[in-house]
C-alpha cells in the first residue's frame, strides 16, 4: 500500500512539473533588464560562433507577418545575424536562446500591440532596454520575441517647480541627469552603467548606485509609472506630486519586479537639488571589515561634507582668543564712532559730513597720527569681527572618531 501511494505521488509530481513548464513556455517571460541597442557579444564567447537560428514554430511566418501589420511604426527583425546582438545582456552565466524575432518599439502602442499579439499566439516575450544588466533578465529564450524599448527616448519633460521629470523607458540615465542639471537639479540614482543604461531597465531592476546611501535607490525616486500588462492593456500608477498617501502603492510593486508584472514604458521621477560643489572622492584603508563599517557610520553621524552647528568658538589655535577680543573692541568702537551727529553748518576738525550730518572721526591716542598702524589695526579688527560674529559662534570642525575594533555580529 505504501509503495502504491509513493508511486502515485511521484506520478502526480511529474505531471505537475510538465504542466508548470508548459505554462511558462506558453505565457512567456516579461523579464526586463537594463539594456542597449546592439550590444556586441561578450569576449568570452568564441569569435567564430555562428548566430543561433530562430526556432520556427508551426505557422510562425504567418504570425510574424500579422505582427508586422500591427506595428507600422516599429521594426520587426528576423535576420539571425542582427538578432544575435539582442539575445543576451552582460551576464556570463546564462546561455541565450534563439528568438523568433526582435521588435524595436518606438511608442507605448507598439509595446501594447506586441504583448497582445504574444498573448494571442502563446509566444514568450523578453523585454530589453540597454543590455547592461548582469542579472540575465534580458536573455532570450528559444522561440521568444525580444521586445526592445531602447528607441523609446523622447525628450525628457522636466517640471523644475515640482522637482519632477517624466521620461520614457529608453532614455539613458545620464541624459535624464543632464536634462535636470539645466534646472539646477539632478536625478539621484546612478548605477555604474549610468552612461549607457536606460531608465526602463533601472526601474525594472531597482538599480542603485554610489548615491543610494544618501538618496535611496530607484524605488525612492519613482513617483509614477506607465506599464503595459501581459495582455496589452496600458496601466498608469502613482502621481505627479512628491506627496502621495492615498491608495495602494502599486508603483513600488512594479519597480524591481524585473518585468514579471508588466513592461514599463514611461515613468514620473523625483529630482533633487544639485549640490553647489562637485563631489569629492576619498580613499581609505581599514584593518578589518568591522572597522570600515563603523567608520561609515561615524561619518554619516558627523555629517561629513556639511558644517555641524555648535555654540563653541571657531578654533584658530593660540590666536583665536586674540582675534575674537580685537573683533569685539572694533565692533564696539565703530558703534561709538558713528553715533554722534553734528550740525552740518559748523564743521570742526577731524569731522566729516555725511548726508548733511557731521560724524565724529575715531581717534585712539598716537594712532591718530600714524596712518599705517591705524590701517593695520582696522584690517586685523575687521578679520576678528568677521570670524567671531559670522563664523566663530556657529561653526566648528570636529574630528570623526571611530570606535575601537570589535567583533561584528553575524547577520541571519
């Protein structure tokens, strides 16, 4: 009896696996990775390797003719030599298949028509952007349609007042940032391939970058999306405002889904004020991983790159108190110097006339007859006043201290 039950379970498991494989083959993948037009084959592949021939499914020629008729503004490629550039992204661990065709979309309507056609004919779809991903999401499967959005790159719409931008999926990350720069803004997410990766791919993979520690990854910069679902329906999510608290956060669900929920064709993105000075890169070495991690935490707490506000005086070594005292004397003397009005009709020595009112000049003993010393005194006193009144009472440089090295708890 036990053997009979065991055999039945094995048979059911095999049938479930076959059905699951059939569903995946028929529905296809909507995997989307950042990718570019005509990325050449990786150097690790033999230079003499022949392009894979497209897998011919029964009646595929007629189906592709129907697809071409549905896409008057797009380009449908079936030449194996040309399609070879679209079969893979930059991952070396996934072997690409032979697609049936490549669709170069120019509009959201092209994407919607392609997905509707694929749904009707049970053909897998692999969306593709700039081809820079290392995740393998843009790797073609046998008999699929590779859907490229790299040509969907209309000029970026920048709303400087609300600090947002609207960009199509094929716009390069670097081009979006340059468009924002013209308005004193920036697009914060900056993956390492930012010069050649597309916004659509960045969104689908939730790309990060060096600035993500401060500004967050792509999800934190995404306010709204235009997405084409697997059956060709167009869906818009999110908002065009920085604040949004109503309803489900469908936008965040699509960002990072790598195309499993739909193909992103456009996005409303949040911009940030561009720093007034170019960034500075620091290099440091640490005896252990724990020490490096604690240094990063200490730097973030100290707000390195900013000016911590404090009530302590500005530190100028041994000259600090002297300069501060001179500044106070000068400030008080100037208040007294210009506080005694005189009648303009009765000028007296050592007085000047300003706007019909005479002002008593400032004299201190022998300095009255030594212009050079007087000038030096004024310069030193002015420096002291500026440092004490404008800087000394509000800013201080404090060293960043890193705690002693200690074991770092292991993460789960």
